[in-house]
């Protein structure tokens, strides 16, 4: 963390993301309650901003009570120890429908994740996307106090912001991070506005992805769409006289500090919640309720495991936390219904009085509760069909200072590159996932310890401060080179 501060040495930091790190809601009693949203992006970027200070510009829609808009236009956060400013951009319902629900989540999200959900591209959504990107770019420009701030643009909501900011602040250092996968160039080319998106991103000084694979896909996409100069050995793309470094920076979490609650208490608490005894085996799943997370495949694998190992019936349950997300979209609602139905079927098939094989908690859970659940579990299932990185697996690892518990991890999550000592699974093979779940539940303590020790040393070292510091060190080098070149 101190490395991060010394890298910045007084530079001005501005973050832009759609999701805000804190949601201020007014309760029925008129009090303001502050929530943290379920978002991998927020989990990663928030600790970095606490360490760096500066200003974070985000869409204020999560802050439900629009009567409090004036007061909450800009707030110092985190609430318990303010260290940076949160500035909100308020969007109309129409803008939100077109830019966020429409182009970002019905277009780009399924375009970039291979989950076999067909992207929807509407010209009206694209118009809103472009206009909202302009609004955020303007917000950056008006927040900037210097002509060369460091602007951290986050994710697929803002592909056009880097170019728009660069037009007004040519000397800005713009670091863009794409938190989701980038598909191969042929898949990407179905987007009617493919060239505009790629051009927008190439306004960045640095463009980061989670894995070398996503970088390769992006570079090939540029190669097919634009007359750009690609220098493979330096990982740079020069387009319109401007150079962008395209590199992978695997995102992570802040390694927890301080004492954790006793494992025994956590185990007891979760088992009480689902009404089972102390020796009951539990696998935990924690996700947003999203069709990319492989939830149907996960529950199906539980059913196959119980079918193959009837001795596990009555002795094992999956506890699945699924935070509601983007629920006004048809695709998400249908998915929710399919999942509810499957859980009911599996419970009807294998359940017994006082025993359910699957518990689905479809509500938001805070970080403290989730940490207790991770500690209570015998295994954690991450079965994403496709995922940029996935931070749940890293949070599970970080929570297990007892060096117990087994991680099942989808090979289609970016995290699989870094964490080969998890049980790596293909979620599309229900049978293999079922076998891996059984292996996890019967794994010796010694093997659990060896695997967990290795996973923990990786995540502890490759933490989120390293992620941010790596990008900022690269940015600092570029700034220096630009200053030298300007003098020549
Ligand atoms: C993913 C995206 C983030 C997003 C998060 C939650 O992690 O990459 O940008 O914030 O999902 O989704 P939501 O639509 O609720 O912000």
C-alpha cells in the first residue's frame, strides 16, 4: 500500500465507474443507511482509493432516494474514515435504460462473456451509451484540477470515455481497466459499433485486461478493424499518433488484516441457520444472480453427486448466496425462475424432513457475514461459465487462515490461470464437476492444507495493491518518457 502512495507522489487521481462504492438509502424511519454493492469492481478498486485519495465519479442510481440528491451529490467516504470524495452523476430513467440496462448489459455483457446468451444491439441504446459516456467524460474534465491528472476508467460501461477525455485533456494519463473478458475478434465483430468502441478505448494510455488471452483477443480485434501499428514485443498499439500500452494486470482483493472470528463459531452459526448438525458438510457459493456464474450447472452437479454417492444424502448441502442484480432485464428474471425451479426439484428429489440439499439465499449479504460463511464451509464452488477474474474465490482463500476448505474453480474464470492448486473444473461437464465436489468433500486434511497454503501465498502476494501499483508504475514510466520527449 505504501508503494502505491510513493508511486503517485501527489498526482491527481480520478476514478470513473458505473457502480458506486457506497449506496446511501433512506430507511422508513428517515435515517440514512449505507450499503456496499455486490460488485467485483468495487471490491477491488475501493481499497485502492482508500489508499490513494482523490475523487471517484459514479452513477448515483443505487442511491435510491432522489430527494437527498443535493446533499449526496458529493460525499466524503468511506463513512467511518473519509479518505476520498465520491461524486455522483445522476442519470434519468431513460438514460439508465438505454446506457446501463440496454447497451452495457444486454449488448456488451453477453457479447464479451461466452454464456450463449445472444447480445441485443439497439441503435437507441447505443445513442444513450454514447451520450452518457460524454456526460462522465465531462464530469472528469470538470473535476480535474490539473491538465495531467491520472484518470482510472473502469469497465465496459465506459469504452468511449478514454477518447472523450483525451480530446479535452491531451496530457492526462488514462488507465482503463476492462473487468470482463474480451472475446475473439470474430465474435466481437457482430457489434454494429465495434470500431467506435475500439477507437474509444485506444484513447487510453494503458489498457488493462485480466489475462494475456484477453489482451491477445483485443489486439487481434484492433488488427481487423483499424489501421493501427501493433508492436507485439512492446505490447503497444499506436493509432492516430497516440500510443496505448495493452497489458494484463490480474485483479485481486485486499488481504485481510486483523483477527478473524473463530472457525468453530462460524461453522455452528451457518449450520444453525440451515437447521443441521455440527458434522454436516457444506459447500458455499457466493455470486451475483447472473447467468454467467454457472449456477444451474452448480446445482445440477450437486444432484449428480448425490445420485452417485447416496451416502451424502442428508449429510451435505450447498448454501448458495445470490445477490439480485439487473433484475429488470428479462434474461435475468427468466434465469432466476429457472434456478428457483431447479432448486425446488433437487430439494424435492433428495430432501428429507429437516434436510434440504440446496439452500438458495437470494438476497444481498454484507462482507462480514460472507467471511463467516466462507470460514464455515468445507468447500467453495466457483463454476462461472465465463468470468473476467472472479474475486469470490480469492475472498474464500483469504478467509481460510485455518488452511482448511477446498476450492472448486472454473477453468473459464481468469483466476484459474493464477490458482492451479484449486480443483479446476469445466462447469459444462456436470459429471466432472460432481466428481470434483465429491473429491473436495472427502479430501484429506493434509491435502487441503497443502493446497490452501499454496493458494494463500499466491493471493496474499498478488493482492489488489500490487494490481494497482503495477499499472501506476507503468503509467509513471510513460509520464516520464512523455516529459522527456516534450523537451526534445
Ligand atoms: C461485474 C462488472 C462490474 C459490475 C459488477 C456488478 O463485476 O464487471 O462492472 O459493477 O459486475 O454488476 P452491476 O451491474 O450491479 O454493477
